[in-house]
């Protein structure tokens, strides 16, 4: 995906930004500095470890790849995927032993309603939440029966679990390649939402020092990060 021509910036207090998902939240950088977006492929080893994951080929050049999660002090992608799959693996036994329980008692609550990994996985999680609602209604109507007696609803929940686990295995990280001070670098993100003209909510909001602005996209908070800091790992 090439972004050589982005177009004029919107007027007033809006700002044209590239919005990405990282660790269950929306982050954004100025769209005008973005050069290219590509899947994370095999990265060459880098002499400096830490926040630099390795080196990637971008337009025929070798550029450093910064791990955005590690740079911002967020949980690693591998850790979150492992925790999600553990929660999915344990929910069946939990519901079999607790007929009237809901999602908020079986380890899935932190994943429901969050912009995790990709829209496709999020939609599956929303369907999982709806399946939980049906099972709760069944449990309330027949509290002495196991949830496995819910028949189609129980089968649907198990099918969704399998589909989510398959989707997480297939989900690929993306590289956002950007040019700052005429230096080309890249950072890893979970998913790219696209380029949006977003209204300003607050400048220099309280929270992480690397967040310069708080903006809004479809009633969701978007954190505009200091790209120069992000691409200059310690």
C-alpha cells in the first residue's frame, strides 16, 4: 500500500492522520509522513536489540523496525495472543461447571468491546458476546441444567471459539513506514484503520508523555503520538 499522494489537510481543528490499532487502543500519526504500509515479513537481525525488532526492506532500502508495543511500554503481541487463547481454551470448562455465569466471570471480559488485533477478530468477539447472552438467558430459565443443554447456542459458542483461534493464528502484524527529518524508519502495528480527518478533543492530555493530542473517531478515543520519539528508540 503506497501513500505518496494523500491530499490536502482538512481545515479547522481537524487533522489528517493514519489511525492504527496497537494493544487494544487506537493510535495515530500524521498521515503526511507515511510512505508505505506492508506486512511484517522476515526481518534481518539488527546489531542493536531492545526496541528495534530488526531491519526490513522498504523500497529497496534497509530500514530499522521499531516494536511500537515495546517502545510504548505495552504488552507484547505474543503475550496478548497467548492470554486470549488461554481464555478461549478455559471458557468451556468454566461454563460447564457454572451454568448461570457470564462472560465477565470466565476470563473473556477484558477482550470484549475492545479494538483487539483486527476488525475481523473484534467482530467474532462481538458474536461471542452475543452467544454468551443467549447462554445466560438459558441458564436463568433452567438454572439446574448445564449450559451444554442449550443445544444450538452452545454449539455456536464452541464454533466461534474455533474461528477466533484460527483468526488469531492467521493475523499478521503490519509495518508502517514513515519518513521523519528525511530518515526512513518503520514501526509495527496490529492493524491499520486507514487515513481519517479527526477532530481535536484535547492537546497534551494527561497520560503517557508520548501522546501529544487526543482526537476522536466514531466516538472512540484516538491518541496522537510523538512520531519522532516513537522512531528514536533508547
